[in-house]
C-alpha cells in the first residue's frame, strides 16, 4: 500500500453497550435515556450531523487536509453526562465518547474519521543531482499520486541547456514508466558536455495530467580535484563560517552553536570534472558529519584524488523553560498577557512572547494563531507581558507563552481568558443655569458613536426619536469619563443626556429644565429682582406695589432670572427721572409674555422689540433715544406713547386696537394709519411728515400735527367726530379741507401758508387761530355763522367771502 495523506473524511460511530452488575432481582428503573442526540464538529467551518443508530451522517464532506476535528456542540439525553465536552479534539482514526446515565448505565460511542482527497495532478518535488563529467544523476520525489485509486503512468526527468519549455515534449528526458508508491526516484542523464550547466525538472503523469517539480540546475564536472568552497548547516540553518578556496588537507570549523552534535554539508563546490565521497558514501548536499573527524575524498576523472579531514567539536544546547501566567486585567476589547522565563537554557534567549487565538489547536509559531513578540533578550526569573487591543468582546481566547534559543522554541502551558461582554454606555446629566453637562461614565466596552442631549415639552420623556430638540455630537469615544456640554438660551423642558454604542442607546435621568435668562442691564435687572425677592411679579420702581406672588429661587448667582418668573410679570414701570438711573437695554423683556403694561420713560433706550409681549395694552417709553420700535404682533395694544425719541419709520398696521398714539418729537417722514380705525387721539407734532391720510380713522376726536414743516397734504375726510385740530407752524401747508369735520370746535392753523380757509360747514367751531398766516386773505363762513374766539394778526384784513 502506498502512503496517503490529506484526505476528505467520512465519519461513522460504532455503538458498544456496557451493562453494570446489580444486586437487585429486578432491573433497576432507568432515570432517562443515555444516548447522544446530536454531534457537531468544526474544522474550517461547522459540520452537523444527527445520530441514527450507530452511524453519524454529516451534511457535507469535511475539508481536504483535515486530520483532526473539534467537537463544537454535543447534545445528550436529559440526566446523562459525557466524559467529553465542547472543544475536545478528535484525532483522525478513532476516539470514544462515553455517556453515563443518572443510574450509572453507560453507552460508549466510537467516533471514527476516514479521509478521501480529490483527484489532482501528481505532486512532484525535485532533489539534488550528482554531476559527473558527461552525465548527471537526477533525483525526484513523488509525494502525492493526486488522489485515491489513481495511477502514475509515467515519471522521470526532463533536461536542457536552457530553462524554457521543460515539458514532456522534449526528447531529452527519461521515462521510468509506472510508479507503484510515493517516494524518491532517480534518472541518469547521459551524453552531456563537460563543464556545462543543465536545467532539469522531475515529472509524473496520471489520468488528470502532468505534475512538474520546480526548475533546478546542475553543472557537469571537469578534471580538477580541488574543493573550491564548503558551508556547513547546523540545525537547518547555514553556519556563518564558510571555508573558501581550500588548500592543504585540513579543514577547520570552530565555534559551532551549542547543542550541535551533527552537521550537514549544505554547500560543497568542487572543481569541474571531480567527484567526492564522505567515507565510503557518495557525496550529497545533506551528507551528515558527526562530531569528531570526518574525511572527504575528491577524485578527478583521471583517477587522482585528494583527501580532506574535517573535525567538529561541539557542546550540546539546552532549551529555556517558561510559564504562561493568567491574563490580567481583561476588559472588553483589551487584555494583558503575562509570562515568566524560568530558565534560559545554556545559551541566551533570542526571542520570546505569546501566541493567542480563538482556536486552542493553533497555538504555535507556525499555526494560525497570532504571534506577538515581546523582546529578544531576557534573564531567568524575569516576567514579561503584552497589552492586547482590538479584541472582540465576550470572546474566549487561548494563549501560550513561548521562548526560543539555539536549541529551539518551547511553550508554556496554554491558558484561556474571556473578554467582558460589551453593554450600552451609561451617562450622567446635570444643569447649571443654562449649561447642560453630561458625562459618559462607562462607554460599555464598545465605541460610543454619538452622544448629547434631548429635550421635550415638560411632562413628556424625550428620546432621540421623540423630542422637540436634540443636540447630538458624532464622535468616537473609547474611554470612561468623557464630558460634554451644551447651552440653551431659553425654554422649559424635560431634558436628559444620551449616549449610543453598537449595543444600544442609554439615557440619564430626566431633569425638568427652566432657563435662566440673562438681564444685561443692571438697572432693569435690579428693578425686577427688588420686586420678586419680596414675592411679587408686579414691578413698579416708585412704590413696589406688586399684585402677585412667586415662590422659589428666581435669581441665579450670575444675575440671571428664571424664565418662568419673567413670564409671570404683568406690569413693569421704570421712569428714569424717579431715581436718576437710566435703562439702556431691555434685553430679557421678550420673556415677559404676560406683560400688559410697560412704562420706561426718561431713560436711554435705543431700541425696543415687543413682538413676544402680545398681551401688552399700554406702552409708554417717552424721552429715550429709540430708533427702532417693533410692535408688529401687539394686536391688543390700546395706548402707545413714545414721544421725544429718534424714530424715522414705524409700522402700526397690525395694531388695530389702538385708541391713542403719542409720537411727537421724532423724525417720522411717513406713517400709515389706514387700519387703525379705533384711533381716537393722534399726537404727531414735531416730526418730518410730508403727507398724512387719516380718512379711515373715523373715531378720531383729536389730532395734533404742529411743527411738521414739510407737510403739504392732509386728508381729513370722513372725520365727522373730530373735535380739535392743531396744525400750527406747518408752513408748507397751502390747502386745508375740513368740510367733513362738522364736530370741530377748535382749530389752530397758525404759521401755515393757507391763502383761504373754508369753515362754512364747521358751525360748532368756537376757537380759531390763524395768526402768522401772511398769505391768508379770507375765511369763508356760512350765512349768520359766528366764531366765538378768533386769533389773527392786527394787520390782517380778512374777508368772510372767499368766492366759493
């Protein structure tokens, strides 16, 4: 039989029943069955089979080259124990599994594996050839026929003076015919030229095809007898000392490594046309020289010879000894491997470290495990360690320590450790004023990929998928204690921190958040504080008459005020002249959403935005320096007084509830009042208006338009309720139609440019001032109409009939 290895295998189980003796006359009741119900083995992947009677059937063939397998899963009947467990290695051939029931009865299952390889071309290796003057002896080795039940029909060697096209198509070849067994063979290549290099391959043919070795070369000899050079190999590694151009008869090698008792000639370069023997044996590269004296005889083709003596003196090597220590600490994806060198042997340690793997059968330097070298030199008794990273969580690893010196590599006892299973991260949360602070207290052993804060309306629990606001940071965190912050500028929410890794998202406890609003103006801030610290939400800087109470800590350490407190304030009065303090900024007033009355006269305010104060009905802010005023959403506003400011434009269209507007001493050039139909009084003197149309403001009873020197157009039609009209010093006003203003009792047109004035429809007019109207020549009155008080200049001669 030829030797065969590397097979696929089939497995079968032979069942042997063993019965125990009993002192009972009757059979002792059995507690349960004691059979194997399922067996799973693993090689490169899992292979499963169910046991039916005595035979195990696997779902597919096991892989080529498998010589051992490992039990991955072993299921047995209830209340039965096995003498094996998961991870046990089953050798090729046979192994036994003993199942013992609770009552002591046993069954033995014999597990056997046979192997069968796939068909392929033969595997052929080359071997060194022996050169002669005009011939060479070539060696080869058939290591694999290419499968079971397949034959080698031809084998031999092919040679040429060139390395190309070394195939069976060449005539320079040998055919040794069929081969019965694997192993070595030789061919004689004859008819060659002296001192010439030839290239050759070994080959073998089966029904699948032709297998070739790698290409080698050999040179035929000449007639000289000297050795040119020689190299020894010790323990498979070429010794560094090489004897070149040898003369004389004595070759001396010294300083051979410890532990060397034999050496091989790995390189022997002879002069051409010469052969060599070691003792009585023909020379090959692997000829072994023993410690002591060895002879090499070199003979030329003419029969002359030269004898060389080699003497080897050595001292045996001994390997180190070492111990694998338990890995510690072990975390989610990291572990510290530990070992100890107990002895170094009789020469220094050249390399040491660990081999680790999830497979207990691959813990060697040449196996499939991962090798980590720790160092190259170490003393006896010293410990060593290596920190591993990038491991998988909740995974069983096997580890062994190793050490190497000239005697070889040795291993400690293999140990195992399991990494900690990763969990979702944990996170802590706190609030200081408006700053949200979170801490990832434990990253859970898996990279935290996102973290931050979520918030929702008070009374509901926020999540990353259900919230009214979220502040998320995407960043990889692999350590505990990472801090993160976020600043909210307003709002009242339930807030919590969150963190996410591959295991899921976790949250801190939910905290009710109420913003603290910064009040930048100290006078504004102190006025509010002085009231709310007394438990009130009505602010009056004159007498602090507050009409509502508030309980709680409303003022922060940085002079901010809680938003919910600001939202309860309904009245704010701060008149700068009262305490000689000027308000310069009303930042924070936007949170006083319940405010109905605002009085901030005699201050230094530059702008006023009241769009969030939609409950306001009364606004008084005269004697400031307001350039911008926004009341566009204040539809409840009834009274507006902002005289003596710097307004150039103002939109009042949305303020349809206004009944009184006081805007004198500003710089208005235009104002639209068409929608303010509830307006009763209008103060617009000392501005820069060029025209004014109040024809839709039919509820007006009082208009003051003095000192608008650019005013040229005024539409007062439909104002039947108008009672008083002030127009003095509007010196560009040349026309005035008051025919619809039949309720008018007072009219002042001093200092205008009117040439005529018709008051014939204004029969209730009792006071009229027309002084300083140089162009005015007549006042048209109705028949019999009298004006109670008429103010005019002494030089004016006014007619009462203007010819209308």
